[in-house]
């Protein structure tokens, strides 16, 4: 992974990978093939997790990324004349005479011409979706009876990509997310934002949703339970506390789980136990199926194009979604 100046970045944090790199994909697909074949018929298998937070992690601006971007542009536009027209390169004398002259836009929302930035983000999105589809196809081939699930945080500010391609493909049988609404019991805004996250991942799917990560950490008493009930009204079928045991190493040891570092259960374990007990009593009524008569249009290109504006496209969509929340009305996200 390289920054926008071409400097190689040291992997101080997780997700320091270039998922579009052919070698990365080769090993990822090989690993998927081995592990899905091994556990395909295991009696305890419920689902395969396809990926985690695919939209997080830095975008790489390496030379190999630039080369792949040039190939992507050639496939998209076919000729230099069409690319020059699309990018309005007559402005400021930026005409391209060869696909080899294609460079990468600088990081940030306002650095460079928006036409180039939008195409670059489309390219990055296609690469993320490309590896997700490859992994999905291997799992569905080797384990056709297993469900598929992912924590689809596609709207991270770092590598925001177009998840609608996955959502509408039908290949991800259980869309999922990490439900992290914050700690407040006195306001509902955190739960609203997280519930909006469910709907922007689910799009038009009627399949049950899985919160395969659910807030533990520094949650105030009863806030987890409050949030769990909120998710039921958005088709959620799973409340999987993250994390079970507090980590003993790595940066995530800052985040307390249901089991303390000494191995003893804490109050959050008791709260999850209460949630499970109560949900058992009402399970016949869920998962809830939306009866939406209204759809809210979301557009990935509009989101990227609005990146330089004070109010972005997703903020406008959420403002509309909020009105349906306050009126207790169903709606769905459309692409």
C-alpha cells in the first residue's frame, strides 16, 4: 500500500492490503477454496463469512494500481478520444496521448478534476467487488447449502465502494453489519444512524439481516438491550456480541468484551443473556419483513461526486430516511 505520493506505507494498522492485486487475489481465493471444502459438510456450519468491513482501509496509490487503472480505463472507454472527452482534458491542457500517461488522482475530495476522481473510485469499487464475487463464487460452489454473510461496512470514508452490485446479485444470502450506535440511553440518534446503516446495506433484499457484530465495549448498562430491540424492526435476525472475550493482544485489546481479561463474565454478558431470554419468547414474530411502499434512491456516483460539498448525497438520503423513522413507516433503499 502506498500513499498518494507513492510512499510505501508500513502496516501499523489492520487492512493494509491492496485487494485488487492479482497475487493477493490468488492467495485469497486459494485459501477460500481450501477452507470452504474442508468445512462444507460440517454439522455445525451455519454460514461462511465472506469478508469484513470491505470499505475500510486505505486506498493504495502504488505504481501497480496505476497500471491496473489504465487498463480499466482502456476497457471502459476503448479509445483515448472518448477518455479525453469524458475527462474534459482540453481544460488546462491535460490531454492524454497514451493510456500510459494516465496518473492517479491525489487523495482527498477536492484534489484534481472530479471526472478523474469519480472514475478512479469506480475502478477501486470494481476491484473490491471483484474479489468479493470471486470468494462468493468459490464458497457457493464448494458449499452450496451454506449461507453467506459479511460485515458490509462499504461506506467507510476510507474506501467507500458500490456495494449495491453485491446486494442485488443475490449471492450474499445474509447481508450484515457491525451495529455500533454508541453508548447513550438518553438519545436515539446513535441507534438511528446504525439502523440507517442496516437499510443502506440491505437495499431491496427481503432476506433476514444479521448483525454479526454488536456493540459491547464500553456500553452503558441496558444500552445494548435497547439497541437490540431497535434492530428487530429492520429485519435483523442476529445479535452477535463483539467481542466475546476481551483481547489479550493487538490494538483491539482496548475494546472490552463480555468476558474480562481475567476470564470472568462481566455485566455485558448478563445483558446479552437477558436479550437472548427475551428474544426467545418473541421469536415467532421475527424476523420482521418490511412492508415498504416507498423507496429512497441512493447513487454511488452521486455520493463520490458530492464528496467536496458540505452536504453529501448520503446525508440527503439519511435526512429523508429520518422522516420515515419518526413516522414509524417502512421504506427501502434503492439503487
